[in-house]
C-alpha cells in the first residue's frame, strides 16, 4: 500500500495537478459503504448455482444504482468475477460493469485498472468481447484523458490476434473509437502505442471473418469522423473490398471509398490494365457507380445515395452515368430520348408511328464496345430502373443534388426525371417532381417533355397535382405552343378536380408573369376575340375563364402592348378580379383608365404599396383620438375596424396584420363601451343588464387576447406585452363587475389577491418593457401598488375603476411579418345529402383533409373537434404522422376521425372543426420569464399560477350528415 | 481431371426447343424439355434417341428440370415422359407447375383438334406427366439423391421462371433458363448470389443489344392509349395469353386508377382468366410494389378490366380491348380488328414480334389494304403502333448476371450463333473465363478442378493451427497428419489415431552415430566434459547427466566408451529418433568439431 501511495505521490508531482481532485473523490467514495452493494454481496454469496447467481444479477440490473454506491458495487462484482467459474455469469458481470460505468456523474477511471486486469486470465471469448465492450464504455466516458485511451488501445491491440471474431470485432471498435487522432500525441506517447492505428486497422481489412472486416472498415470510418485524416494508401485496399462476398462489407467499403474521394479528390491514380491515370474522385465515382448494379439492394441504396454528394467529379464522367450506349444487333441505336430531341429540333410533328422507327443506325466496332467495365456508364439509368423503390428514390435524390451543382447535367438528366413521373410508386413520383422543381431554374422544358409532365396533371392524388403545380410555377417553357398546352391541360385538370382551383390559379399567375412574350400571341385566341365581330361575353364566375384571365393579366404586367388586344368586357372583368382576387391579379397600367395607385404614387416610396400605407394611416388616426369625445372615439374605432377587416380580405399579404390590429381595436372598443360613464353611476342591482354587457365584454376581450397571442405567427415580445396588458385590463374589469354584483366581502378578498398577484407577475415578466408604457393602466397601477396592497377590496375596486377609465390607449407596434393561422377543411365538404350510416355502438371512420397555414408546431397544437347534436363534444388529437409539410408555413392534415353514437331516429348533422390548443404556460411570455430570470436574477420563480389551457376554433365548422342505425338483432 | 459435359439437344445456337443435357460428376440432368414453334414435323421435339437408343430413359437421367412454363421450354414434356417413357423426377417451381398444364392443354387442342394431327399426346398424358412433377420453392435446396442437389433462384421473365443451380459435391452448374435483369410492372429482376459455379449456362437472346430504359416505352404506350381513348377511339391490343398480357394489364390498370379514367378495358376470356387466377395466387413471385400493396388490394384483381363479350365490340364510345392471339392471324383479335380497322380514330398496338405472313406483320410493314379471305379488301384506316416489351436480359444484363455469379466457365445457349460469337468474345475479354457455345448435338467438355473435402478432427485442427502465425483466410496452410481414405471418405487424423484405427504397431526409427574424440582421460571425465560443453552451448535445451554415465539432450542419448584398441580415443555414441532429426544432426556436427581445449 505504501508503495502504491508513493507512486501516487510521485505521479502528482510530475503530472497535472488536476488529478488531485480525482484522487480525493475516489478516496471519499471508498469510505462510503452503501447498503446496495451489501445487499448484492449477500445475494451473490447466497447463490448456490450459476443459474441462481445469474438470476440475482438480472434482478439487480433492473434497478438503478446511485452514483455514490457505484464503485462499491463494482468492487463486489469484480470479487465475484474472479471466483466465478461459469462463463455466462462472468459475461453478465462484465456487461453490468459496462452499464454501471455509464452511470451519470461517475468517473470510471478508478475501476479501469481492475477491468483491464480481468482481461488477463479470461478464456471465454464471449466474456472477453464483453469486457472489451466495457472498456470501450469506460474509454468513452473519459474523453480528455489521452493516457488512459492509449492504454486501452494497447490492450485492444494485444487482443487483436484472438481467434474469435467477436473479440476482434470489439477490439477494432475500441481502436476506432479511442485511437489517437492527432499525430503529435501518438509520437509523444510510449513507443508501443506510437504504432500507427490506421496501419493496425488496415491489416484487418483482409481478415477471414466478414464481420471483422466490416468492423475494421467501420473503425476506420469512425477515426475519420473523429477527425483523423485517413491515408490515401488505403484506397487500393478499399477498392478490393468492393468485390467482397458479403454485403455489409461492400456497403461499408463504399462509404470508405466515398470518404477517401472527398479527402483526396485531386490526387492521381493509375487505371489498371492501361497506363493511363485519372483523378481519384473520378475513379471512386466510377467504382461507386458500379455498385449501383450490385446484387444486394442495401449496397445499391448506399451507393446511389453517395453518388449525389460527389460534386467534384468531372462533367465527362458525370454525363456518362446517363448514357447506357444502346445498341441493337451490334449497331448503335439512339435512345428514345435522343429520338424525341431530334424530332423536336427537326421541326417534324409526328411521333414514331412506323415500325422500325427506332431502327439502329451505324455499325459498331465490336472491339470498342465495352459491356461492363465502363464504370460510370449508365449508373443512373440502372438506378432509376431498379426493382426496389428505395434505390429509385435514392437515385432521384442523387440526381437532384448533382443537377443542382451542374447546369449541363441538369439539362441532360431532365428526360430521366420526366420519365420518373410515371413510376408505379407514388412516393417516387412525388420525389421526382420535387427534384425537378428544385433544379428548374437551370432548365427549360422542351415541348415533348412538357407534354409528359402535363400528363401527370390528371393524377388522382392531390399531393402529386399540387407538387406539379408548384413545379409549373417555376418552370421555363420555350415556345408559345408550350404555354398553350400547359393552359389547356391545367383547364382540363380544373374541370376534373374543381378543388384544385386556387392552386391552378396561382400556378397560372406565375406562368403568365414568367412568359409574357409567349403569352402575347396567344391572347386573341384565349380571349376568343375577333377582329370584326363581337363575341359573347364569357361568364365571369367560370373558374376556367378566371384562370385564363389570371394568366393574361399577369403576362400583361410586363408587356404593355397586351391591353390593346383586350375587349371592353375584359377591362370590366379586370376591375372586378382586381378587387375580388387581388392576390392573383397584379395592378395594370391600362390605357384610358386611371390607375388606382397613380393618384398617390408621387408621395409614397416605391417599396411601400398603397394598401400598407392605408393601414398605417388609419392606425395613426386611431392613436390620436384622445382629442375626440367618447362618442366620436367609438365611431372612429368602429369605422377603422370595418376598414381593416375589408383590407384584410382584399390584400392577402396584409391580412394577418389587418386582422391583428382590428382585433386589438375591437378589444379597445369593447373596453370603452363597458366603461361608459352612466353605467357605473347607478346602484348595481338595478343595472343587471348593463352588468351583463360589461362582463360579457370582459370575457370577450379575454378570448380575443388569447387569439392574438396564439393564433398569429411572427408576434414579437413588444406585441405580447400589449396583449397581456389588454388582458390585465379585462381582468380588472371583471373584478370590478363582480365586486359590484356580489354581496359580502369574503369572495372579493381572494379575487383581489389574485389580481394583484397577476399584476405582480406581469411586472416581473415585462420589466424591460415598462418604460414604454407611460400613462398606461399598468403604469398607473404600479404607482398605486403600495396603496393597493394595504387597502380593502372595496377600495381596491374603486381605485381600479378610476385608473381604468383614466388610462391611455397603448399603441400597438406592428411586426414585420404577421400571419394569422388559418385552417381550411377540404374534406368532408359538408355538401353531401347522403347521411353516413353506421350501426350504433360501432365506429365509423370519417376522412378529414385540411390545409393549415402559418401554424407553428401543428403536431402539438391542432386538434379536431366533433360536436354532436346533443351538445356532446369530442376532441381528437391527430397523430404526428398525419401532418405533412408541403411548403414553408403550410401544413396538410390528413387523418381519420372515429365517430360513434347511440342510435338516432333520423339522420342529423354533426359539426367538425379544427381547434388550436394553447397553454399560457408554454407561451412566449413564460419563455421570456425563464430567460430573464436566468440572466438577471437567480431567484426561483413560482410556477406560473395562471397556466390556462384552452382552445381557439380556427376553421369554419363543416357539417356532416350521419345516421347511427340501431343494431339489428 | 473430372469434367462436366454439356450437350444441347435444342437451343444450341438456336432459339426454341430448349433441351440441354448435362453430365456432372457421374450424374445426368436434363434442363428444359421444349418444343420448336417453327416446325410441325418431328423436328419440333428434341431428339431423345440421342440419350439412349434402346434402354429406358429413366436409367440414364437422374432428373429433369423445367425453368418456366413457356412452350419452348416445356412443350415436349408429356411426349418425353409418357410417349418416350421417363419415370424419374421432374422439377419445376410451383407457379410453373400450376400454369404449365393449361398451356400444354391449349397447345394440344390447337395441334390435335384444329390441325387434326394424330399420334400426339393426350390430355390424360398431360395429367400423368404432371403427377411426376416435384414442385420446389425459391432458394430451397432439394436433394435429388444423396449427391445431387438443386436449388432455384428468381429469374423474372414470367411468373414462376427460375434459374437452377445443380450441384454434385463441389462441382456445380447454374442454368438460367430465360431471365430478365430489369424489373417490369409485375415481376422483379433476376437475382443470384455469388455461388461461383463451375459452369454458367446462360440464355443469350439479346446478346448484341443494349436496351433503352423501360420507362420510355411504357410512357409512350400509355400516352398513345390515353390519347386515343380521349378522342373517343377504340384501342385493340393483340396479345398472347400469358406474361406480357399481365404486364400490360397492370400497366393500364394502374394508369386508369391514377388518372381516374372511366373508359372500359376488356380482356378476352378463356385461358387468360384461369391464368390471372394463378397470378393472384402467386403474389410472392411478383415485384415489390405488388407484394407490398396486396394486403390492401391484390393488383391482379383488376378493378377496371372486365371480361370481354363479343357483343361489346359494337358498343359506341372509347374502349381498350386485349384480345388473343398476338399476331392477328386468327381468332378474336382478328375479328375485332376487322370491325375497327375502318375508323381512323381507332388504334391497334402490337406489343410484340410478328411472324411473316400474318396480318400483324403486314400492317406493321405499312400495308394499308389487306386482302381477307373471300377476296374481300379491308382498308386499314386505324392507326398502327408497335411497342416492344421483351422480358429477356440484354447484353448488359447478361454481363451483370455473370458478374454476380462469378462462374469459372460460361456456356451460351438460346440465341443466334452470330450474336453469341460477339458476346462470347466480350465475356472472355472482360471476365477472363472461357466461354462455350455448342450447336445442337455438339458436346462441350469443361474441365473442372474440384476441391475435395477432407474431414479433420477438431483436436488436430486446433493443435495444428496453434503452431505458427494466425491462419490467413486467403492463404493455404500446411498441416501434418495422416490422410485416411476409407469408405469413400477422406479424413485427416493424427498419426497415433491412424495407427490405432488401422491396428498397426508403431515402429521406432532411430539414428545412431559414433563420434570419435581424442581424449586421454577416463571415460566418466570425458562424459563430464562433453556434458559441460553441451550445457554451455545448448542453453535452451534440457541437458542432463544421468547416473549411469550417459547424457540426454531432450530425448537424444549420448554414451561414451573407450575405444577398444586405442584408449586415448573415446567413442561417443549419439542416438536419436527421426522426430528429433534436426537436433540430432546438429549435435553430431557439434561433437565432430571436437571439445574445446580445457585448462
């Protein structure tokens, strides 16, 4: 012991001082004799057979162990380990050691020596492997201790010669996870460990066991992940592994090659069997391409995925992946794609209706045809044709990534992507449409390609159609026939699926504004105008006609000559559409018509459009109403609210902002109405009706404030303060009303107390915002706070009443972006007259399909509510998987709602609607509290007592006709 | 050298009448038993008299394997088993076994009832023949007898098509039958593991073709059908009952489903209905999509495709009709064609190859006026389209399969000689394996170098591997032991055990050697000097001086006696067994150098 201590002392002198702490802690730990370990000890001593001992250990493993007693337990386990003859018990002990060293807060370096010692005499391979696993756990727990790691790596190296694959596996894993990463460290350390870890692992690439080979490659990858720069020398070895018999080896080898190609893209490697040389990244690319036609689909998926991220590859190689070099009877044949292209460029207008249209052309030199070694040749052609859709999806993704970085490749891969639109699996189709959209700024669609793309518009899946509309929004079309074709197909789509209306209009809007010159020659035809005759005026409510107009008006925006072609009714329709569908129809400078904006245009800055201006002006007006009499204020507010609501309907981009402010003004209006002078001058009991009005107002204000806080995305803390302030006012109002209607003082005490608490928490939450709230209700209230705390409830109420009436109206600053959460239930449509019949007591599934916009975290907040005619309400939480995210800020809910009820005599309607659940604890305000307490004061915050949970309905209810029939007996 | 002999009776440098004889390690196997479409005489069946002139076939053949149900692979089976006489086992996969008799019966009907041939197999014979069939599952190893085993791999091509591995001991042959390396709408791609057979017998129908991707063709097909239907036209698709017909059905069915189309699709009844039934049953043999979705809906339970009735052809409005036969030479397809040919809104799509002389061939080559029987002139106004859907592997696919299986030799069948030549050259060049392409009746001999398995006791193995460095997987390792050949098996045992088993006594072999040393001293002093000397040199060995005056170094004995004539010369007798030969000879040479001069 003395020698041991001396050694320790010596160490402390020479090495880092920090170790002293560890030593102290270990000593302290040793002193405690935990009861847990004692219990285990007794148990293990009692065990008569290995099976018994195993049972005890298994039971023991189920219970957690406290940090302090871990070491004691470990000692006891080790003691038994040495005594035990049965391998299975030793195995369990070894695994327990690993588990224990994972305990949070426990530093396992004190048991490391013992763990290493156990390895010495162990005969069973399984136990050895398990012990190494334990060491791995210990090693990973001590990341900043290079000497320990070095030791463990040495131990692992020693056992690498073991005959069991399991042991070798674990050794390699350990070396991979713990091996020294920096070169420098390896040199400083003792001679043995200075051995190159890469070399050691590399030697096991040729192990006889495939599992060990895989582990070796994985260990190498692990080293790479930890930041070690792998040597280029292993590239050759890795290439050989690609031909391994086992799929897991090949799969890992593909990864390794990919890593190397990213590390040394530019170095030169020789091509075997010839004296040429190519870049390593090209060589690796060819090899991985080869693996796309591997026998195992796991490897194929892996290879196809990795191809996408090899962007340094030279374009010559890249383009080969799309070329299969067709031939027929030894004669070169053109692909259908090439034929289509040729047809297109020659201007001929027919497709191959002759037999032998694809007849092969030139003779091929038989020697030059390389059937398989051609590496990259046609890799994507194979990948996209693969049997497994996983491979196809991976290939499409890879295509997407490569095409994004190389415009010329994008052009080339277009044909193949278009082909994928006809895949048998919807996921693949969808993926390829999305891919196309992502690369669409690099490409222009040819007419025949467009034709194929448009054919998919008839797909019965809404997802696919919508994705395709998005794609068309950002596609470049080359000819006017193309535009015409697209329009015709979209109109066909419209008649077939009328629900797509909005999406199609939007699509045509972009199509028009992108191709004004192509639309121009089409205008007479589209509007069916005639140079001499007047044509009948089309029906203005026809969605197809609106679609045509949307296309034309958007094109006309950047094409000033177009309006000359319009007939009279077109101008009238323009005015109508500009008003009713303002988000789709842009402002036009029409001859002979005064542009709405032109009157104001000189005064406004170009980036601010008039509607925004209007919004600000009307707000400005409201905020200056102090000078008006109460009647005037009310009227002004009412008008402004009406204006804002109308504005929101007209200008979709301002809708959120307008609604938000309108709601706020509405609250204020309610408050003012409720505080009307005469109401309060009369004795309470006589004015029950007035009281009802006031309390209803208070209630409504509360509701509206919750809506403001939780239904809008983009609300900032400045707004939150004001919303909370409004809520506080509403609560004060509530207090006053109850004070006047209830007799007796007792209940008031509690209410006053609660209100004051709320004021207090408001102050704490928004302390930083208070300076901005001069003259407001809360400002005055806080001044009077000392008085309030000490006075009686009746006095408090009186003070509140006066403050409430005197306080000024706070400006609501508007954030940059404000969007109101909206939901639209597409299905059920609520139009069906056929009741949904089902047997009472059983369940019927109702498909619900809804689009949600600007909802944050819909998985957590959106609920479906079903209201039965008997007033019973049912709240359903959709599964997280039911939500899809087709675009930023948009979500789609597709779920099934299960309905059930007892028998009815006749069919009746139920209501289905979507609710937005909120919880004021989770609100932004409380997040602020947490933040502010952390940074400013460290005092513990009382759990927010006013954690109110509730729901806001945010979609129009849909009525569903149902009929539970009595069960037949 | 052991060898594998392959003799094609049909399909050697030819398409049709597939029948290949393989003798491997004393076993004879017949692969496929097909008929030739082109002949109506004796040449339509393989010449079975090649196998034996007068003996019974059963004695010469160990088993028959049928790869799939196409008639050029199984058409001669009832003739072979019932009329020529074969009672041994016939192997095929379950779908093949189910569908094969339907096709054979159909074939019989056409030949006997329509053409009026006699001396042909009867329905009963087909039934009897089918009783001899043993059905196998994919990847199931079937033990034909004690040595011969076969195993089926998925081949794509048609429902139930399989590749077979035939294995005797360490020698193996893989026969691909017809296969397809690209998946289609209802079947997956062929797959084989790295089984490294001695010989791969592959079809080579498209030896010189690299095909375009399937998607373009599919898309074209769908587009044409869709356009015609939208115009209100009628589409006629002449097909043969099985295989492609199902693929096209699935294609149209899913398209109709996707696009929400309403126009009716009809399928001519009869044979195909039965076949569709089997397609419904053998879902596991189809591709990923069908396998995954069949829980919701079996893809072969067509929602849009209905049975055709003759009266429907006159119905107004658009429709799509699949009708047999595929070459428009007779039957329902021709009837419908005549009704519809006059309207330019209609369309006929030929999904496959048409033999010269058929109506199909005529319209494909652009003829617009056809002379029908009865001097009737039929003007063809409808559109004529050609779409090739083939389910054979192309050159790239064949190479891919070879790469997957890694055979030591390749043999090509089922293709044209000229095209095979090209592929053969390519295979030899790319894979450096020899490639054969025998003609019918010609025998190819492939030399094999089979490994011979030897049993070794675990004890001996462990003992031997413990010596020297760790065994390396890729390198051979030298071992000591006794090879016992007994009862047709080989065993490697330790020498002691070999002696025990053979009941032999162990003989000891000793070498003795006399070394003369000039030493005038007494004998025991000389011994002591030798002892000290050896002890000084051989530090790692145990050198002992025994009380009887002899020295042992390990097991080597050294004795010293005075020379009978010259007392100054001592004779050292060194004796060792042969196991210690190395040490013994070293000792003698050491002693021959003499003792160091001691002071």
